[in-house]
C-alpha cells in the first residue's frame, strides 16, 4: 500500500512552521520530547484539510489546533496520574501486571471520551450517581432539577455507555 502524498500547501505549512510550533509547545510543556509528539499530532490532525492554501494567519491556526490537542493531552495525563496514584495506594499483593495496567488505562481513556460526549449536566448527574453513590432524588435536589429530568439524564448516560461498548466490541 502506498502512502498518500501530502498536498503542496500542507508541505509548505509544515516546513515553514513545524519548528516554530514545536518550540511554542516546548515552552508550554517544559519538555521537548512531548512537544515534538504534540507538534506532530497537530500536523497529523490537519494533513487532509483542503483549505490550507487559504490560511491568512497560519500560526494562529496552528496554535488553535495545538491548544485543542494540548488540552486533550493534559486530560489524559491527569487521568493517568489519578490512576497511578490509586494503583500505588493498593497493597502489594493486588498490584497488577503491566499488560493489565495498559488495558485498564485504555479502558479509562474510552470511559473518559464517552463521558466527554455527554452534555455537562448529564455527565455531572451520571458521575454523582456512579462515583458518589448518590440517589437520584439527592442529585435532583443538589442540581436543582426535577427527579424525572435526572432519570432522563441517567438514561441518556447509560445509552451512551451501551453505544460506546457496541462500537468497541
């Protein structure tokens, strides 16, 4: 299978701005290696866009795309740190293998992506029920919603879980 040839506008954008973007990311991350990865992810995200030749402010465009990738990267890092902290708190006999750890991290990333697809109030109600063990009536009171609305939110969240499970399977 042959690789796709990048559009000439992409090639020019990459050659003119890749080093600049990598430096920009490196300043924000304090880590040249992660900055190189995220700069590459930024260009990978835009490689097929047909409108690259019409860009008036290519660095502003690249910064916007890179910020979105950076936010996702920070979220993943926070999720992984929280998982590793919880894992470190386990007694030694229950420690898991590196393969199991990778599987759990992948599952956590899928759950996080699924939750991010929910509207904020739905996500909040779902997390209050699932993580805090709150009753629907208590969630309704705290969020100042009707009980039926909380039930609809929970139904929406559970359906999203099922859809995510179907797409992964």
